[in-house]
C-alpha cells in the first residue's frame, strides 16, 4: 500500500494544486488527481508537474478527464459518463502519493455521492487547505464536520494566503484540529519560490502518513 495523503479544500480555487505541488516536491513524492474537470486551460497535473518540478513518472494519469470546468457530476453528464466510486482507486507506488480532490469536500461525483464519500472509501488521511479571507472559519469548520461524520482522519489544516493569528487559533480550538502551516501568497509563483516557502513554513514529516 502506498503512503498517501489526500489534499482536500474548503472550496474550489483555494490553492490545493499549488500546495500539492509544494508537498509532492518536499516529500520527493508523486501526485494523482483522480478527477479533473476542465481540460482546455491546462490541468492540475500539468500545473503540479511544472510548479513542483515533478518528472512524468511522478504524475499518475487521472482516472476521469472531463472536458467542462464545472462540478464533476455535471461535467461527467455532459461527457456521457457516470463516475462510480469503486472505480477510483489510488495507483500503487513506492513513493509518497499526494492525491488532490476536486473543489470542496461536498462536491458531487455523481448524483448520490460526494468527494468526501470517495475519501471515506480509502483509509488515507487528509490535509485540509483553507483560504484566509473572511468566511474561512465557517467553511473550515463545516469541512471538518463533514469529514468527521464520515470517520475520515484529518492530519490538519493548512492556510493558503496570509492568515490572521486569531482566526487560526479559533479554527484550531473549535475544530480541535492541528494547524500544519501557512503557505503565503507568492508573487511571482515560481518553482523556486514555492520550494522555499514550503521549506520555511512546513515540516514535511507532519505529512508522512500511513
Ligand atoms: N500561495 C499562492 N501564491 C500565489 N498564488 C496562489 C497561491 N496558491 C494558489 N494560488 C493561485 O490561486 C489560484 C487557485 O489555486 P489552485 O489552482 O491551487 O486552487 P485549487 O484549490 O487547486 O482549485 P481546484 O478546485 O480547481 O482544483 C491559481 O491561480 C493559483 O496560481
Ligand atoms: C472546475 C473547477 N476547477 C473544479 N475542478 C471543480 C469545482 C466544482 C465546484 C462545484 C461547487 O461546489 O459548486
Ligand atoms: Mg486544483
């Protein structure tokens, strides 16, 4: 069984892909995006390969590549596909594997099941990426609740952006969760800047699960 960590988010666009690139690079690991919706503007796998400097053998092909950049269940419908959870199994690898979700935790994969339901079928722990703008306390606590009611193991929360100390403490205390670090806004966002920010702000051993 591979050592896997799932990178989930409180929403789409919170920074899961950027964080995943930094994490896969720091762990010397591999990356897998099981369900990609939207192909025209580049895929998350392509972004991770470039930002994390991962050669092709460290990027596993997506299980589903859906053409339209919308919720996976609707994108699948457009492509004439029904996503079945039992068909989405992490690839075998001797490398630590970073698995990126699609959107937020309750994004539907079909008309009955969500990404959180998929994670719950695996035994792999989750890192929750949270934004730092106003509203993140609510989104983060809701996401933690959704995982706990499915008995998903949560390694902790990472903030993407500049986080307020009071907000981080509130989430940690009310959510009974570890804060694993904060990836600051990077400008420019380059592989070197990401590697340095990751080294400065995270301890990779905290993500070595399983
Ligand atoms: N630390 C950062 N510094 C600068 N820009 C960032 C940072 N993190 C994320 N971004 C930018 O924010 C946008 C959204 O990030 P990203 O694609 O990682 O989100 P996501 O959570 O993976 O979204 P999706 O649900 O589509 O997979 C991208 O344009 C990305 O380059
Ligand atoms: C297309 C986008 N980049 C993501 N991969 C999918 C986001 C789905 C969000 C659905 C929703 O929560 O309303
Ligand atoms: Mg992404």
